[in-house]
């Protein structure tokens, strides 16, 4: 009887080969002294991070835009977060929908009013974070994306 081959698993060898092709792990600074690892899911903003078109702070700003838009009820190619509480009260549901709509209108209005974004670039940003539509690879397109991310950061921090 032939001897069975012994397969040793290394601590980092988890998941399937297909999972390793889909996901990438990159270091992420969680605070001033701690480095954590972040699993990227293969979206367009993750691809931009992996090819060094954007840095981790810019990636976090784009991820925040995606999270806010999903919180306002926009759907994306990624799975939504079902962690929200379920209300049986119709008035509570209606109030939550109205609050989401007001938040989306407020954010889109600020993006459209910002001189570095405007309506055209706002559409491109939303398509980038929600539908994985590529922004572009040329140098002037990446510089335009950086300007839009700086403007988004200003909007999120209340500087504009």
C-alpha cells in the first residue's frame, strides 16, 4: 500500500486557490504604532491602490464615499450590509427612508457645488465606487482623480 502524502498547512495558507486569486492582503496603518492587514475584494478602487495610483488615505476616502452612498440606499456590485435593525413600524421606516433621501441629496448637492468635482466628475466618482467603472489610466486622469479625492475629503471633514 502506497504511503499517503503528508500535507502541511502553513499558518497563512487559508482559503481556496480561487479565493487567493480574488482577494489581496495589504498592510494598513490602524494607528500610530499598529499595522494591520486589510483584505481587498478586487474592486476598482482596490485595483487603483494595488497599482499605486492612489494611496491608502485616498482609498479610505473613496471607501467612505461608497459606504455613505450604500447607507443612503444606493446599490452596488458588492454585497450590502444587512446589519441595520428591522422596524415593523411604518412611520419609523418612512422616517428612515426620508432621512436617507435627505442625506443623499445633501451629499450630491455638496459634490456638485464643489469647484473640483461638479456634476460630471460626481457621476464618475459614483460609478467608480459603486459600479467599478474604471476612472482612467492616463496621468492627467489620475491627477483629476486625486483632485476629486481631495475635494471629497474637504466635504467629509466639513472644510467646504
